């Protein structure tokens, strides 16, 4: 049995979230960039976020701009090669969510992150739904061939804009950019996981990007309770049963400890 203290900003909301998760048969978790900041990967919209500090970086995330401008593609490739995720390690929140999966209570872990740290942290790959894709792979925009990203990035010193080796088409990180269509099968998997849970926990996400943010609505319409864990306010705070502003690396492991106690782990 874990000995618990609640040194959190709102002890009542922490206790409410802990009770909801501990009593739930099925918990679905949605994670955003805030989960990986303790691993040294900056978020996007926070006070020190990539797009907050450099609004021009957001323009490079536009799909049509990428496809139509070879100079932008070169910048994106170089930025991808220098991305912090290549040297990042899973943090306490990643490991805690893997432990949640180990209890058998995790319905699914839906993530907006592209860094692969949930899988490296121990969550089974078949329980992770990557709604925005993965930076670990590259996809040809013409023929669909997928290639490990490291193989494509290794060509950057010789080629400014590495093309598909099978068809010569433009390649792109297998991630979703602004203006690019999300995979409908992946979104349906995520929606099903939202419909089939007792508690939906949104962690480290601004809940401002749709349709992913709308998964909160899907879960609540199916009578699930909503828990929001994020440093900044979100549009869904007023609808949540509990809202926690505490550091993710502290509060998520504490909540998972309660679930582990409930299942006798």
C-alpha cells in the first residue's frame, strides 16, 4: 500500500481525480506536448513554447507551404534532424502511464505527441493511438512508402530535399501538419476509446486543436467523467470533474499510485 500525501495546489480536486480514476473500470488518457516537456522537448503554446517564442515556426507546419516550397522543406528537414526528441528519454509521467497500462485499467492512450516516448516508456504500442502521427517514420506523399526517419535524415548532407527512393516523390515526416487530413481510421479508434471509458483524462494539452479536443465531448456524451491536468487554462476546464495545474511529473504518478492501490498492485 502506498502512503499518500497531497501536496498539490488544489487538494480537493486531486482527491476527486484520484477517486474517479481509482474506481474506474476503464480510463482513457489523452496526452499533449506538456507530457514531454520534462524530457527536454518544448511544447508549442506554453509561455516557453516553440510557437510562442517563434511565431514563424508555426508557418513551417503548414502542409501546403511544405509541399509547395523546396526552401521550406529544407528548413523542416534540418529542424527535424536537430529535434530534441532524438536524445530525449521517457520521464516520470511516461513511466506512470505505462504503469497505468500495467494495471489493466487503461482503455487507450491517445497522444498528440509524435516523439514515441510513450512506447519507449513502456506503454504497449497497441494501446497507444498517435493521432498526429510519428516523427520516427517518413512517408512519400506520392506512393505512400514509409521509411525509417533516420535513413532519410542521413541523406541530408548530400541532398537538400531527399526524395522517395522508389518513385522520386516528395517525402515528409509521417506526422500531421496544419491543413493535412487526419487519418479517419485513427480518429475513429480514438473516438471509440473516448466512448468506452469511465474517466477521460486530458494531460498536458491545451485542448484547442480539433477534432482531437472534441474527444472530451465524445467521452462526456457517453457519461464519462473528465479530468484535466494542464498548467494553463483550457476550454474544457468548466466541464471537468477535476482540474489540476500541478507539475505533470508529480501529479500523474501520484494519481496512478491510487489506481495501483485500488487493483492491489
